[in-house]
C-alpha cells in the first residue's frame, strides 16, 4: 500500500506547478483561519464578546485570506493571548542565527 505522501506527490506531478503552489497557499490560509477561531473557542470567548469588534467583524477576520499584523495583534490580545513572530533562514549560513524574533507582544 502506498503512503499518503507518495500519492500526494504523484497527484502534484499531474498538475501545473503554479496551480499546486496556489492550492498549498489557499490550504495554509484556510488552516490559519481555523486556528484563529479555535484559539478563540479554547479561550472561552464568543465572537460577540470581542472588544472593539462586532460579531460580523470577527467572522470576517476569521475568514480572511490575508490579515494585517496590527489586526492580528489586536485579535490575539482580545482573546487574552500574546503573539510572537519569528523568522528563520531557509538555508543555514555561517554567522547567521537559526531564528530571529521580530515581534513580541
């Protein structure tokens, strides 16, 4: 029996690289949106309880494909959490750290 990863690689090979890239980006956005609403749920906060936002406004934020960092910071703060943004080099280089902290709220 073939592993799932092998099957996915075979299917990707049948599609144009740009289409595969777009599909992966869309999937990552969907996962991000699910994680936002799940975090809020885990903190026990309803959309209608979010400060500075209406319930429809929170719904829109949680469904966006793109979100401003300032909006994300406010959203995370409103659910009682902190945010860290770290970057890592794609390839290891001499005299370059493994990761850099860009933002910590």
